C-alpha cells in the first residue's frame, strides 16, 4: 500500500512540473475552435420517391449537408415511372421527370443562394421555347453561405 501511494505521489510531481507556455489564439496550426476560411461546406441534393396509391409516387428532395446530416422535403406527387435527368440550365443541380405517354411532371432543383425546387406539368403540346416559363417554385431550402451544392450520386 505504501509503495502504491509513493508511485502515485511521484507521478503527480513528475507531471506537475513547470507551467506550459501559452500561445495567442489562431497563431498555431492546432485544432482550435476557429473555422478555416479555406473550408467550403458541401451540400448534396437528390430525389426520394415513395410509391403512393393509384400508380402515383410521392416525391421528396433529399438534402445532405457537410456534417452528414440529411433531411427530406416533400415536393409533390407525380405519375410513375420517374427518372433522374440532366438539367438544362446553368444553375441547375438535378432534375426528375415523371412522364407516361408524354404527360406528367418535371421537378428541378436549382441553386441560387438557396436550393429552390421548381415543378411543371409536362405535356406533348409544350412549346420548347416556353418550357422554362412553365416552372413554379414549390420549395426553398436554406444552405450555408458559400456552400458547394451538387447532385448526390445514386
């Protein structure tokens, strides 16, 4: 017992030594609380679909942030089948078309400081020059300022 007490006391004295030098905040390369301005938050966007009655699907926007947290936002329903398609606009992130026999719904996610989901009815009589004017906003999702927003890969 006396030997164990002596070892504990010797260890405390050895570790207690002189005080450690201090540095100014942000002056070193340690892992302090300051955020590195070179780090960019990344947000990934994709589509979720859940079968609904009557041959329909409920459509969700799935958003995953730089921390790994994800959230689903309902954006509407459409007629199955649905497929992810390339976007045709510079600010487009991802698009989903749910079309049968030329009729259905198209969803588009764009990044304009926020992620904005647009929706339009698809019809064979749509004029190609007027398609962009048929979209209506259905959802807006805030993302951190300066985020890099991209499409999630399946």
